[in-house]
């Protein structure tokens, strides 16, 4: 049984026990498929949410979750600076897959802290913290763990990503079913299951975030090259290493 809360004390999981549990889970699932990891997480891991950006590759995890349980909590952060295409795609995919528990998350203090919508220009880290990280942390508070769509091939910062990892400082476990997938695996899964592509992918956006901070990617560039282009930044702050935001060149 994949019990993430096994032997947890009343005040929350013991950090050393949680780390040991994650190590054991990675060893047990080392040769299992992404689908098996998803099934184990949703059926036996306690109170788990799937966090989705409804971006270029999000439909794969959403489909896997829908096959197991269409009532899986899906947390979608609307930063209020997303592409219109993303908002439309979110609604269409949710309906097509029959997802019945999509929760749209928004920050409640944007008007007071970024009234003119220019924070992303002067301090992109602060903008991400305001519009993404803080509201997601609040939404995740009731959960024991969450499922992400991160993959090793996406950037150097994710090169050693495992199926399971401890989220420092929260007592939660992050589950990355697609950690070992290559780009061709993602494409093949979409084709085999006839899943709809995000409309911006065909226009040169292999990785999609907020509209002001996402640009098209040229042939031969890293898929995430269009995210915060020309800035010393390649993560929004949702994912941390040792409590600190991941930076270019960092290793997990």
C-alpha cells in the first residue's frame, strides 16, 4: 500500500521518517510506469491533489487522473495574466475529460499589490510569488501531497527528478509520475489517446506560462527557453530546493 502518511505523528509527519518513506517509494516504483505511479497516488496515498497549469503537456496527467478518478481535485492557478487560449483550453479539456473537481485558484491581494499589472517587469520573482506561489500554498494546505507534471528533460534543474520527493518545510510529498518520460513519450500518449493539444503549441510555444513572460521558442532551443527569456530565472517559485527557489544551474 502506498501510504504517504504511514507512521505519521499527530502533529504531522516526522521529517526523517518522511524522507525514508520517499526513498522506499522511489525504490519500489523505480521500474513502474507513470500510470502505475498515478494509480498508486490517487487510490492509496491519502488526500492528494493534482496541480495543473493546463499548459502544453498538462493533458497527459489530466487524462491519467480522469481514468482513475474523475473527481480528483485539480488545482488550476489563474494568475489573471494567462493567455486567453489557456483559459479556453482549461474549460474545454475539463469538460472533455469529465473532470468534476477542478478548482480555480486566484490570489486575493493582486489589486492592492499590483494594481497597474507591471510587477512582472520590475520584479518577476515577486510577481510569481504573488500570483502563483502564495495562492497555491494556501490551496494545498489541506492536502498530504500533490501531483506535478515535471519531467527530467525540461531543464537542467530537473535532471535528477524522482517519482517522489519531500517538499521541504511542508510535510507534503510531491509526486512526479512523468519524471522519466521523454518528449516523444508525451507526444505518443497524446496521439494514442487522441488528446487535444494546447492551441499555442502549434504557434511555437512548447512551454506556456503567463502571457507577458512567455515567448515563442525557435527550432533547436530548449523547450523552456521562452519562459522569462533573457532573465536569470527558469522557475516560477512553485517548486523549491531546500526551501529556496530553483535558479539556473542549480541541481535537485
